C-alpha cells in the first residue's frame, strides 16, 4: 500500500488522509476499520490502533500488530515517550519565532449537545512547543511538538496565540470561508520501542491540499 510508512513484525505506521475517522462514526461514515482487513499482511489478525488522530488531521498513525506490541506502545504513549512532530499552516504570525504554549483544556458538554473543548484553568494540563519554519501571504508554517495529548490541543493552542490553523471549522477565523481540509499534518513520529535497537522513525509527506500554502511559506 502506498500509505504504509513503516512495517515490521511489531509496528505498522500509516499515512492517514484528512477526513478519515480512526473509529467508526455514529452515522456510518467510512473509517480506518473498513481498511483493516487489507492490513494483516503475514499476521493472524489485523493491527490495532496505538493512539488516535482527529478525523481532520493527516499523517503518521501508529498501529500495533499484536497484543505485546500494543502494550509496549501504550506505555510509550501514556508516559509521553513518543516524539511527535506536526506541521500546521496558520493564519497570521505568532508572537515569537519559537515558544511554549501552556494552556489547560477542559472537555464540556454544552446544552446544545456535542462535546466541546475550551481553555480553562480547571482543565487538564496541555503543553505545546512551536517553531516558525516559514511565512508568506499572511500565513505562517509552524512546527508543533505536543508534550501532552489532549483532544484538539494543537488547534486550540494555535488559535490561542492568534494564529488559527487554516480551514479549521471549529477554532478558525469564522470570517474566513473554509476552502478545504484542515492544514494540520502529523509530520513525523519516533518510537523508542526496543532497548537493543534504534528508535522506529517515520515521516509523512505533506498532503496535496497543504502544498499551495507551504509553497507560499517557502517550502520547496
């Protein structure tokens, strides 16, 4: 498959497209589960998710190929031992070329229904480090390193410093009409899975919908 970024006996890393749910949705939308039968390769059962990505996010998605590997991966993710790097195209310019966003997030259920995430001192700790990689045309190209893994963390953190992610339907600039998928890529992942071997590394290419904005910001 052209979306396999890494494959060994323990781990499968896929390049997930934007718009694909990792779990079956309530309205029967297509999800990763529909494709798992094609991902067994030589194993006796399909792989299983070691973490999750939002439906709107593209890029590196890690799966364990058997139960022992899933347990090891689960420990790595829960301990914060997985090095994750994201690329985001955002509107505007951050307050500094690099920085650290420390903004707790709280999951709430409004009266209108549907869970929402909002900044709140009573929420769970959420920390993101960012670095500007380029800019142009009113946009900035950010490298994001989440030190915690809260729902919508990167989207809310980018918006909190005045630079919402391009085409974010929830936390973007409502005055700017949406033109396509969210400009957020899980660019790379590093997994120190085995003590006697180098870490597993994978890098996802930028999806087509992000290329024009990346080019405007200096990406070659």
